[in-house]
């Protein structure tokens, strides 16, 4: 019986070996190919990731320079803006000063004219008051007689 058992074992082992060689070899070859392709894709992905990491590192290294450059530009722009505002302020102050001087001068001229008018009015009133105080009927008659005499001498009206 041992021969049958050994023979049975050999037939079974041969069948399994034949099935393994017929179906297992292509399956193992395909699996091996898949693993190889996966490893190649992994290497490629790793290379791309390393490349991106290097680019990011380069950008980070330049980031400090860019920040410093932006700060310098901002400082320069701020200084220019401060200077422009200062110039505009000085120009506005000069314009306001000139305007104020013009208005003061105009007000002074107006005040002088007003004072002159008041002085003339007061002088006329004072003269009128003095003339009225000195005017008497005899002085009036004398003035009228002198006026008439001047008219007749100058070829004016002849009274007879």
C-alpha cells in the first residue's frame, strides 16, 4: 500500500506542480512586473517630490530677500509720501498766508476809506456848524451883495 500512497502522492504533487507551472508562473510574473512598475512609479514620484521640495526650499531662501526688498520699497514709498505731504502742506500754508495778507490789506484799505469818509463827513458837519454859528443877517446880506457884484462883473445878470 505504500506504493499506492507514494504513487498517489507523486501524481498529486505532479498535478499541483503542473498547475503551478501553468497558472502560477504567469501570475507570479505578472505580480513581479506589477511590483517592479510600482517601484519605478514610486522612484519617479519621490524624484518629483524631491524636486518640488528643492523648489520650495529655494523660494523660502529667497523669501527673506523678498521681504527685505518689500520693506525697503515700502519705506522708500512712505518717505516719498511724507515728503509730498510736507511740500503740499507748505504750499497750502503759503497760499493761506498770501490769502490772509491780501484780506488784511483789503480790510486795511476798506478801514482807511471808511475813516476818510467819516473824517470828511465830520469836517463838513463841523464847517456847517461854524458857518451857521457865524451867519447873521448882515453877513448874509453882504455875501449876497458880493455874489451879485461878481456876477455883474463877469458878464452875468444885469440888475437895474
